[in-house]
C-alpha cells in the first residue's frame, strides 16, 4: 500500500510539473516581427479580419512553441518558421482546438529522394510525413518548395499545406483521403465517389486539378486541399461540388485572394 501511495504521489507531482512547464512554454510571446511577415507573405492571413488575424497569430505562436523547425544543409530564418506554421494552421483554422502529433519539421535545401538525399537520382520529393520509427512525429519539407507555395499566390499549389493535410487525414489512423471524423456518415460514400469521379476526369485530361492527384485517394485529397486554400474562388467556380464538400471537411470558407474575411463567425 505504501509503495502504491508513493507511486501515485510521484505521478501527481509529475503531472503538476508538466502542467507548469506547459504553461511556461505557452507564455512565450510571438516575436513582434512575425505579424508583418504574415502580412507580407501569407495571402490567407492578409485576407482575414483583424480579430481573426489575432487568432491566427496566437495559433501560429502555439505551433512554434511546441514544434522544432530545423534546417538540413540549409539555414532556417524567421520567414521559414512563419511559413511552416502558416502551412499547419491554415487547414485547421476552422477547428476550435486541434493540434498535430508533430514534434519536428526538417527543412531540406532542395528536393530529395526516398532516402532523404538531395544529390543523385530520384530527387523528386517536395515533402514527406514520417511513417514509423524515428520519423514518426517528423515532417520533411523542401525549403524552396515551401517558399514557392506562398510566393506564387496565383498558383493552386502549396507543398506545406499539402503535407499538413496528410497529417490531418492520418489522424483517424489511415492516410487514405477519407477523414471520417470530419464528415457526416451519410457523406462518406459520396465523398469517395467524388474523388474517383475527379480522378477519372484528370486521367481523361478534362480537369485543371494537379495530375499528381491520380496517385491515390490520399494524394487527391491533399492536392485538392491545396487548391481549396490557395484558389478557393477558382475551385468554387470550376468544381462546386468538391468545394462544398471541402467546406464541410475543413469547417471554413477560406478567404479569397485579396478579399475581406469570408469565414463564418
């Protein structure tokens, strides 16, 4: 009995210590230069109302306080940190309280291959989410691809958002393009049918969606999510059914480029 009580006391003490450590981490403020970097480089943030900009900044700060961002063969500066955090927050901004099972983001100097090499053949990977082992809670991104996703505001692609959508997809245990916990049960089958219908259209050259989406259902979901957040105006015009379903999944109507906030209160 004495041993059991001692274990319980130690466990409670550890919980209190962990809580205090967590509070200390969360109390670290966002660097004062970061809102300006967001304003200059993140169109999504720029189109938000002032109160939602503050919320976005707070969530960016929380992400950065809990996720280590390091460079491999390259340096990591404040802009890189802002862009990684924005890539993470944009897909979950419609959720009140959600965080990724992620501890590290590694930025590589260029594209890399499946062995994470930036030289030699097969260097066609822009981003990857770790699977098992030491990389389970790690994301790897090409730094040039990360930056280009935000610099090219008229494009339909964003590598950072793509990889974080994979993490969101994976939250139910499978990276399969079917985030079951974000869809009503009655909408699951129509969503899968919609994916496969659009993949057929891409294969027939009857779609403007990135052809990489035909790889599998998970890649289609990530690719069309990039489109949804980068060019919501165009996706709604060309693919209204897809747009409607993605609104349901992400619980937001993303602000259109150079527009005022259009997200629901």
